């Protein structure tokens, strides 16, 4: 008996929250191991870097000798055709400028992943950083991270606590 190719055509893509049809229907040859356009690896390889808006910047408030609050605007990511994507979180890195040593690295997650509700996405984020050393110059780096762990170019700011 000859092998038959099974082609899936017209599989509708639906929003997981409300069942509304989104995007184009999926179509692929299930017997062809190279025709897997909707798998994790294919989507991860197609992912775009998140971007911060032109002119976006980190701001610092509540500075003390050993701590500060940083704030920054949300980034966005454009999904490749036929896929959905989101900014999943932000990686905040604090580097001692004199030594080049990373003294703090923290992840802020967006709440979007809780239920997929885009209304949970904030316009900006803040983070209290403590345990720093007075009279030390630091570089703050903020990277946006999309669903497939692709990172943006960083927002950066030099900060010295007194």
C-alpha cells in the first residue's frame, strides 16, 4: 500500500480567550517533516526584536545613597505575518561602570501572559533598586523580551548615587 500524504488545510486560528478567529487558516502537509510552519522553532526563528519608541528613556527618582527607583516606557513588538507576539517582560541590568561588573539583574514580567488580556499591558514600568554603593557610577540597561526570548536593543542611562 502506498503512503498517503495527509494535508491539513483550513484549520482556523482562534483566540484562546474568546474563540474569535484571528489570522489566516493554517495549512500544512502532516507527513512532511520539513513542513512545520507553526512549531515553536519556526516561530522563534521568525520572531522580531521588540523596540522602544524613538526618544524613549529611563528616568530615575527617589534616589538615596544606596537605592533609586527607575522607570521606563513599555516596548512593542511586531509579529511576523501569520503569528502573534507580545513583550513578555523586561530584563533590567545594573553595571558598575568602573569595574564592568553586573551588580544587579532583575526580570519584570508583564501581566499579559496571565490571561492574554491586552488591557493588562502597562504603558510604563518602575523598579526599586537597592543595595547599591554611594559615590559609584552605574549604567542601567533595560531590555524588552518577547515571547520567544528575543531581546531588544537596550535603553541605557548612566546614574551616580551620592
